[in-house]
């Protein structure tokens, strides 16, 4: 579709720059907010209504937070083609909440490297759920707007504000391309770290 209406948004960010202002803007347009962990706390502290991801999935975070968004109730809506009636019927049949916007940025692995943490501690800073959601939404840019960083908020707000909370296919495609470049660079940074010669390290 050319113009995508934004009604449901999932926000899960490490960099909270501009988050409250952006989420407030979405809320003012009637967009339902869904979030996780520290992002949800920041939004609640700002007085915004926000559902927990665990409410949507019906499943709690497990494994010290390693698994929270890796669930069909998140990835079904992220990958559903809204131009495909069968996909829409599946969402309805499975009682899956459609998602129109996903705003995610990743654990700061570069910051972890700068701290010179040991191997296990660095590995814990590798984001899995974030890149998975970003890549799913970027693949499905025909049906989902993906926002990988706070620098994109002003442009998104300008477009949503001028188009009654609808977003163009052109902008969705542009942010999808940016997202794939970002996740590619993130993976390359991790691969480079793991390829280093650590000498005798604990496995």
C-alpha cells in the first residue's frame, strides 16, 4: 500500500534520546503503544499509556531477558503483508495484534568493547531480539514502518503530522534500507570481535 495508517507501534530502544516526545506525538494521534523493559518504564514515567510486550505475547520474559520479543505474536504481525487478504485473515484467526510501526535500536556493542569487558560479558551485550525485529520489519516495509534510530523521529513526525498519521511507501523503503545497512554493520562489528585472537580465554 502507498499510504500506511499508523495505529499500533512497538518501541524498544537503548538510546532514549527524544523517546518521550516521539511517543507523546504517537499517543496524541491515537496510536497504541507497546513496549519492553526500560523503554516501557520511561514511557510510564512520562504518563503515557503503554502495554507490555508480555501482555501481547501472553508469555513472560525469560532467560534473564534474552527472550522477550522472539514470539509469533510479535513476528507474525511484523511479517504480515497487509495487502494479502490471507495474511490478514490469519492475524484475525490467531488473534494477533497488527503492528504498523516498530522503533528499535540496538544494545551498544561498541560501548561494551570500549569497556574492555571479558569475552562472556561482551557476548551478553550482543542484541538478538532487536536485530530480528528490525530485519523482519525492514523486509516487510510495504506493511510496516521501521525506525532504527532517534535521528529519524523528526522526519517521521513531520510526515505523520502532515498526512493524518499515515506514512508513505517512499519513507518506509528508505528507512528499511537504512535498517539493513545498520544491522549489517552491527553484525560485522560482532564478527570482527569474535575473530580476534584472545589467546587463552574461558569458553
